[in-house]
């Protein structure tokens, strides 16, 4: 194992900063899907939060990589693990804001906070089990929606909190719980693929 | 050796004679029993051979037919696929055509308005905001405040932000949206506001006015922010309490604002109010 980490040290460092050639088009595509396709899949007020799920999944993956490095005796990588998700949250949020009439930057802020919470919790948890992924999907969804609604309220937009909780947030939690295995699985595969390529390089 | 040509001549002569005799006997009907006996002996063999030949012939025909049928089946399947695709395409065109015809009707009935038909290319990614993105912007002369309508002169919303090639439209159902309106039958005025569930509420209707479910609600044109007489929706419920200063009515939008595909921008309507770019 130590051999792997000795070889992987530089590679992991590169990996944990997502390549802009991959990240930017990928997140732009997710934002476009979120705008063009997700509203058509609305069920009981909830629609797939593709960007949120991508950010949460990447935060988790980054946190898991950071934990591996932590075991190899590299504490600073914990911060990198948290940063990765936050960077994704920022870029993805900006793309969403470009397509939205929400105050510019609000989606980015809400996604960054959600990624930060997921990242900190996932890095800090002593023994990550299989329940961590759905638990973090729920946590990320709640944090994202609460920050977003708070932002709308602070910028003097009318917000109906009761309707938002019952009509959007709770259905979104259920929707995201169903979708997180799919999104997380796809990003894990992608992550594994890119890490293999990088290790070969 | 010398006699062989002569004997061969005799053989030929005898054979010819037998043939002629057989012909004569056949014509005289005297040969029938012999013919029947021969037929009786030969016919099973003949039938078997005929059957075998026939089957073999059928086998070749079957091979040829299978190949032809397969080719034809392939061709028909391809043709069928093409027709199904064409049919779907035609149905899509028909639906689009119907929409465009309805939009054209509004243009013909309102020659004073210069309209531009555009596609809806996206919706707001946030479920809390009711807005769409349309496929025209500054390049087609769009400006904030321009009214957006769809089939049946139904009001959809107003342009809020304009980019070089796209524009964002605030829909009627957005909770920040407020439109001056009147009830068609009673001419009662009020303010139509968006609701979080995608429905509309007409508020500030004076208590003494009569409003009933089924009444049509139109834009009033008050304030100069929108043209008059655009259809907003239909009254579904009325809330009227004596302790209130005003009554309110729940409205169902005239069109399903979640399923817009093509809309029209009224280009030559100058809004007297400027929308905040929210």
C-alpha cells in the first residue's frame, strides 16, 4: 500500500484538483441539463437536482481520497479534499446562475456551502459506511435549499417558507435520495477512469 | 460384315412397322388394354419421380422465395421505420403548425402589434423561480418589459433580462410577478400575482364586485405595463369575507406555463414601467 501512495503522491495531488478541461464542460453540460431537461421531469414539485448531486458526489469522492492520503500521513490533503467539492460548487453554481433569474452568485454560494458541509463531515467521520452517501445527499439538499431560500429572502424576494418546505424541499430530498446512487456511481467510474489514466501518465 | 447394313435396314423397317401398327391399333382402339397395363405399371414410378422432381423444384423455389421474402421483409421494415419516423415528425409538425396558426391569428387580429415568434430553450434551474429562456435577444430587438404571449392571446409574462442572443422571461406564475387585471364579465379590477404552486391569485378585488368561478380574467392595461385584453386565466375559486377590505380569486392560467415551447414577443409595445432585473 505504501508503494502505491509513494507512486500516487504526485498523481493524487493532480487528481484532487479536477482538470479544467473536464470540469468546465462537464459542469456546463449538467447546468444545461438542469435548465432544459430537469423541469420536464418534475414530480410533485420536485425535480432532479443534477448539479447539487454532482457537487455532493464529487465532495464525497474528494473526501474519500483525502482520507486515504490521511492514512498515508499527509494531513494537508484533508483541506484539498474539502476544497475540491467547493470548487465544483462554485463553478457549477455560476453556470446555474447564468441560466437563472435568481440573484447572480446565489446558486454558487448555496452549492459551495453544501459542498463544504458535505466535505467537512465526510472527511471528519471516523468510519464512513455505505449510509454516508445517502446521508450526505440529504444533508447537501437541505443545506443547499436553506441557503438558497435565505439568499432570496435577504435580497427581498418573496419566499413562502411553508410552501417551499412541503412543496419543494421534502420532495427534492426524496428525489435526490433516489438519484444519488446513480450520479455517485457515474462520477466514481469517471474518477476511477481518470485516475487510471493519470497514473499511467 | 457385308450383310450388316442390310440387317440394320431390316431392323429399322420392322421398328417402323411396329410403330405404324401401334398407331393404327391405337387409332382403332385395339391397343387400349396394353396401354392401360403399361400405365398401371409405370404410373407409381412416374408419380414418385414427378413428386421428387416437383419437390426439388419447390425446394429451389422455396430457397428463392425465402430470399426474396427476407429481402422484402427487410425493405418493408425499413419502409415501416421510415414511415413511423415520418409520422412522428408530421405529428410534431402538425402540433407546431397548430400553435403557429393560433399565434398567427393573434397577429392578424391585432395588426397594430409587431410580434416575433421564438422558441423556449430553457427554464429556470431553480424550482423557486418561474422564468424561461427564449431564443432571441438584443439581436432581434428585444428589450426588458416586452410582453410575451402564446396561443389564444394568452399572456405568458414579461422580458426581464436581455442578452445578445437570448432573453429571460419572468412568467406570470413567478411569486415576484404582479399584473394589473380585470374580470371580463364584471370589469372588476385587481392584481394578479404568482403563487409557489404555479397557480395565480387575483387580489385587491373590491368587495362589492361580482366574481364567479369560470369568469375570464384579462390584462387591464392599467399602469401601462402591459397591453389590454390579453388573457390571463380563469377564476376557479373566490374568497370573500365581510371582514376583509377586498376579495380575492384563485385563477388557473390560460395556458400550462410549465409546458411552453413556442411564444411570441410583442416588439412594439413600450412598457411605461421598468421591471427590476430580478
